[in-house]
C-alpha cells in the first residue's frame, strides 16, 4: 500500500489540529475533557485496532522511551498516569 503526499499532509494536519484540540479542551474544561479528545485522536490516527504500535514520544527517554499500547501513548499526550511518572502531558502545553 502506497501512502501519497496528500495523505501524509492530511495526517500531519490532523495530528496538529488534534494536539491543539487536546490543549484547548484542557485549558477550557480540564483533564477529563482533554482525555476524551486525546482518546479520539489516538483512535483516529494511531491504528491500535490493528495491534501493538511503536510510538516514540519526542520528550521521552529511558525504560519508557517507546510505547506500544494506547495507555502509554495517551499518557504522553495528557500525563496524569502514575505508570508513566515522567509524562507531563505534551498535549497540555497551550498549543495554538
């Protein structure tokens, strides 16, 4: 299956818009609203329905550098997960 330049551009735009939506939801309505938006982003863009993924968050390191499941990936975007204590919520950083 070939991915076109247009599909790649659309995926990048959807990811960026999703990041802004997570941040806006958090600023306006708190962590639970941000969590709901982040779940939608993950469901729409990451392919968890096909099995484990290999997600390498930009700001992660050490034993938790790579995430293969939805909870680990979600934690990177919104933090608030004791299983990932170094995650501060990349999506909560007032992106606009």
